[in-house]
């Protein structure tokens, strides 16, 4: 019985990790007073029932500076990059954090901190 419980625990842990949205890379470009963020994500999208559905730019204090909603799955396009322009970054903010979510588990994975030039 113990080997079966260990196997189930391992499979549950693996399944949980597989559903996290991974932030692969982030690029930020300033254009005048606003910024454009290009974020590359990887997620084991299975279709409409489970897919990466957004990412967000956060100030150091957790204030949302911009949200990019992803409106469909990317089953056959992994990893994939999407952009968000027109993001206003207040003066004096040295870095931002990007976090990603999926439509089943919400905000998952490891946030990505980006120092601004």
C-alpha cells in the first residue's frame, strides 16, 4: 500500500508542476512615456479546458501596471510570445515583476523580475 501512496503523491506533484505557466523571457522597450513588454510563456495547454490565459506587469509594491489577457489556447505553439504596449511605469521604479496565470489554477509558476534600463 505504501508504494501505491508514494506513486500517487509523485504523480499528483508532477501534474501540479506541469500546469504552472513558465515565464521563459521578458523584454521591455520604452517608447516616450510608455513601455512595451514582450513576454514569452510556456504552458502545457490542452485546449479550452486548460490554457495560459494571461500575464501581468506589477510594480514592486504589487500594484498592477498592465494586464495582457490571452483569449485562446496555444496548444501547438509553445513557447509563445505576446506583447502589451502602452504600459505606464511611474518614475523611480527600478524594476517590475511579471506573473502569469492559467484558466484553471490562476496565478502560477515563478514570477519574473526585470530590472528596467
